[in-house]
């Protein structure tokens, strides 16, 4: 799970840079994505149930 989050953050970072999104805005969006992804992982670990895919929003 963490590898997938790291890969997604790398891809989103590159896309944000290419799109000219300011670093501060990009960082904020990526922080939200990582927090949501980690929360989803926590729910899955606690309940043994994967959350709905829509509960982790991509910040692209």
C-alpha cells in the first residue's frame, strides 16, 4: 500500500510541475491525498475491509 501511495505521489508531483501548479498548492494537494490514503489503509487494517475507491480522491 505505501509503495503505491509513494508511486502516485511521484506521478502527481511530476504532473503538477508540468502543469505549472505552484509548489505550495501542489504540496497541499499531495498532503491531502497522502492523509486520505493512509486513513483508508488504517480503516482496512482495523476492519479488514477495503474502503470504496471513491474515498481516496486523487489530487490531480
